[in-house]
């Protein structure tokens, strides 16, 4: 472990860090679109803002603009730089991405040097390891951390990348214990890994707290986030077929955007299953209250190991019971039988059975939603997350 300062409690942390607003935080954001990783970054920046830290967000020029709009809403200044993608794939698009990134690299480094000189950060956060490769020479100029919230292939190339990064970084932040183990598998030194759960940015009202008191006769099953094969929308279609056979009266509300070809494939499967009347495409919305008030049950049928499971956390904060795959970090959010139900991955029959259980027993659904809401406010609060980061700041100050 790098040099750690002894801590005499959270009050000392705040006294040290808040004197004259000395803490200056620079965060390099994943910002191409707004999915789980981007939501986590925005929640973190908003949490730091609650402590009045001076902040700067560095974003990529390759973006649809929605992330920048959200930054402006919460009042975080931004510098946009050509942080591109180096891809190993051999395809026209991948080759174009790589070529564009390499051509713009001098502009990136010049812009980064100017931003660092003008802002002079006390601490630096990366949200993607490849950012660290682009910015490698600057990583040891201040305590720097990589927040890890995405799965990486366990192979020689990634072990080399993380090995190089840990020679420069002060530490790694894992967003779940599942991701802590994943970082260990990537050969990161265990003492450099710090588990800090993400917080939920939503602030439900009394209406949301009471939302399950009058569930519709037709149960509304909600799924939110990126529409992609790894999120399991096709598995939900198979579960819906089983629900039809069980005589459950339901509708499915789908929030999010994604690959147009995959969406077209899903629509064809929905027509073949005669589920068009039950399936409602809601598109993308940044209004969490609107989204989760439209659900009686939230499903997370992921076909991959979710590093964290932000949708499950958000749904719980609004008192919505969650039915989720038992994989990745989801069991750290959904307490099986208490705040929701966990199901066998890749098993649409098990998904349908657990959904039917909540659809038939509305009191059980209501109780689980209320427990989830209490657990979210207790274990995943903004206050708790920021306090954990402040402890990390104190250690980094001691390390310097």
C-alpha cells in the first residue's frame, strides 16, 4: 500500500479538505452517450458539487451532446478534447476511429497540458483505462485514480495495460465487490483497490414512496437502459410468452435507445409472439421520476455480468421491486426475497415465474419496494459515497 495517513474520523477529513475550498477535482468522463457508466459519472460529479469542491470535467469531442447538456444542468465546467478510440478490430469503422484518434493526438496532448496548467487539480479521476494510456505521462503529477465500472477481457493485453497503469495511479475504485474481484483477475495489486458503491441521484417524493399503494390490474413491467443484446431484451420477450400462457395481464414499457438493427430484430420477434399490444416503446428520457412511476416491476434480465446495476438501484429508490439476473454486481443491490427477486441467468421461465409471483401478490410487491427504498437511502446514499471518497482523498494526501 502506498503511504497512508492515519485517520481520526470523518470530521478530520472534512476539516482538511474543505479549508478554503482547496480540493480541486478533475474527472475524465466517459461521455459519448448516456448509459450506465455516464450516469455514474454524472452522479459522482453532482455528489462532489454538494461539497463545493472545485471541479473540471474533461469530455470527448466525439459525443452526441447530451452528456455536455447534463453537465451544464448541474453546473460543472467542461473542456472537450479529442479523446478517441484505439481499436484492435479490422473494419472500416474501427480503422477510421483509430486513424482519427492518432491524427488528433497532438491536439489532445496540447489541450490536456493547458487544462492541467490552468486548473491545477489536486486529484484526478479516470473513468476508462484507455484514457490512462492517452494521458499516461501526467498520471503521477497528482494522486490519480481509475474508477472501474466496466468488464474487461481477462487476457495478456489487458493485464499489461492495468500493470502499466498501476505504476502511475494511486489506486483503483471498484464500484462493487464483484468488480474488486475482477480487478484482481486483471492482476491489480489488491491493496490498491478500494470498493466504493455508486450513489443514486434520484430524490423520490412522497408520491413515489406511496406509488405501490394502488397498482393497476394490468401489471406494468419496466426495463430501462441501453437496448443491446447483452441487456437481455430478447430474454424478456421469451418470458413474456410464458406470462401470456400463465394468464397474467401485463404490459411491458421499454425505456432507452440502442442499435437500430437490434431494435428491428426485437420488433420482429414481438410481432411473431403476438405481443405488439403489450409492448410499449418509450424511447430515451432523462426524467427518472417519469420512468419509474411507469413501472410496477422493474426487470434487469442481463445476459452479462453487470459491474454494478444502476437501473436496479434507481428502481429501488422509487419503491419499485426488482426482478434481476443473479450475476455480476446485481446481488449486491437486489437482496433476494427482501427488496426483489433474483433469477437464474438465461432462464426466461424463471424470470416469468418470479414476475408472476409479484404480479399475483401485490402486497408482496409493495413490501419489497418499500424495503428496497429504505435500503437504497441507507446503503447507497450520496452522503455515504462522498464520505468514502473523502477518506480516499485523505489517504492520497498522506501518500503525497
